[in-house]
C-alpha cells in the first residue's frame, strides 16, 4: 500500500487511468479484508483527488446499502454519483453509467419504503 500511496502522491502524477486503477485496487483490498474504515478513507481520498470519478461514490453507496444498512446514506451517495455523471460528455459511457446509477437509486428508494422487520 505504501508504494501505491507514494505513486499517487508523487508530484509527477500518474495518468488518469492508472491512478483510477490504483485507487480501486487499494479500496478493493481493504474491502475484501472487511477493513471498512480504511476502505472508506481510500474512497474519500479518491473522491477528493478525482472530482469526476464515480467509482468511489458507487463503492460508498454499496457499503451503506449492504454493510451499514443505511439506505438513506446509500441513496445520497448514488445521487451524488448521478450528479457527477451529468457533467460527463454525452455518449454511450455516460448513458450506460447513468442508467445503472438510476437503477440503483430507484431500488434504494423502494427498499427505503419497505416495512422494517
């Protein structure tokens, strides 16, 4: 992790795709270990480093939906991701990503209204 962090913090930045893969891999490793506080911190740092990235917002939405069971917070992260996607150039990537995020948001709204048991 230290080498990845140094690469991300280096004054000569990684190209966008390489940086995204590095952030994603760091978050995934913590996620797989169940080290949620570190995974959440990685995703927060990624969001700050790349204001156009939606992956960290999606990961936070998944965490709050399935692990923390905070549907309201999961929905907020999904909606934040939708706002970021709206700034992307028109095209298939934007359309497909937006459709997936809207599907997640609809599901969260439905689940939020289900009776609690």
